[in-house]
C-alpha cells in the first residue's frame, strides 16, 4: 500500500515546514530550502517493496541538505538512490563530487555522510523523481567500495544503464499491484540489477564475493520475515519460495549464522509480543489479541514459548511491566 502526501493539504505558510517533517519521517532528517518560501508545492507517494523504500515524487525546485549535526541526531545507515523520471535535471553532491542527472539517469548517496541534493534545478514546473532507500548491506559490495560510487552519474544511454533505469521505473510504477511474495522477489531482482550496474562501473569481473552475496541474501530474507511476522502462514517454505531458493539453501543460510529459520521467526515474534505487552498504549488489548497479531495461532503454545523466553507467563510479564512503568512515573 502506498502513502500519498500532498503539500497542498496544509496551509500555504506551513508547507515548507511540512516538507521538512515529511522528509524526516520518510527518509532521514534534512534541511529543506526552496525559493518559493512557504508556498511550496509537492506530491509524494511512499511505498515499500520488500526491504526497499520507494518514493515517487512530483516536486517544484527544492534543495535538501544532510548536515553533520543531523547525522549525529539520527544515523540509520542507509543508501539512497535518486532517479530522474521526467524532464529537468537534479544535482547530487557528496564526497567532494557532484553529479548532474537528467531523464533516466540516477545517482547514489549515503545517509551516513553529508550530502546535498538540488531537485529540478532548471525547472519552473514540477519534475517527477524517484528515490529508492535501503541498507547498503543488501548490495554484495564491500563498504569501502561505496564511497567511490556516490555522487556519480549513472547514465541511461548504454544498454545496461537503460535496462537498470527502465526496470526500476516499471517496478515503482506498479508498486500497488504486487503481493507481498511478489514484492520480495522483485526487490531481490532490483538489487541484483542495480548491483550489476554498479559492478560494471567499478569494472569488477564479478559483482560480489560469495560471502558478500550470502550476507546480502540473509539480510533480504530477514527483512522479509520482519515485514510478515503477523502472517500465521509465514513458514520456512514460504520464505524460501518468496526468494526463489530451495528450502535446504535457506536452512543452510541460517545455519551458517548459528540460527534456524523457524527459531528466528519465533524469536522475532516473541520480541514483538513482549514489546506490545509492555506498551501502556496497548493496555486494553488482550494477551490473546497481541499473540494473534504476531502470528501465534495457539494460545497455549504462545504462553509456553513466552515463558521459556522471558521466565514468566505473558500476563504476569504485562503486570510487571505495568508496575515498572508506574514506578518510573
């Protein structure tokens, strides 16, 4: 499901402040500057495709700046990609480089380091742009290779460049039509296409060592599990099918980390239940309802698993958490 955000839904004088708040919630905290002042106009459609966060936006000229101070406040360690869909150009500046990108071109930038992005720099009308944001660990490239790729223009003129741009554009254009399993598969395919394009830029014979590829796959699988914990049909077989790998390969992937797939799913579900039980805002919600919301279908099994993990039954844990909250206040 997409979330639609429009600046014309707030008073004119508040629009640029609204954009600042929206960018912080959607991406990361950034300064926002626009010559139009408070009367800024923009439309943003934010969606999730597997572990990828995707935003299609139609915006008037605006410059966003990620400062060292803002990085200190919040550093989620994410990689962002800006792709120009329509007319006009944008400029990405980071690591002492500047990339001017036009229709079909894209550039990367890292949220852990300062950057500046000037959107629709030569326009007096809205320009359509597309952003992807994801953990850099999803790319099978070493961390020390990424700085050489930021603020670099990746053109759409070559065969591989055009393929990358068109694939990502089509992926974002149809985001509301994918099932969760389809979104997981397509996000994996998108990262493979992007990694191949980046590797071409780095002139690598292969786009990642086997260890890096396994790590990227594990990260993608775990992100998929986190997004579907509430689905009672989330099983190792379903996870393997969503990522086009065999069940044996999936089990081996987790075994290499000293984990089991079912154990990982159960552990994450129990942790979410623990957090909800301790949340005063959910005090009126029954223990059974919380367990069901995180994929547990049998109350007795949930109670045993929770007690084994946390040393007490869920209802008792909730009472203890409530007393602790009262004492803290």
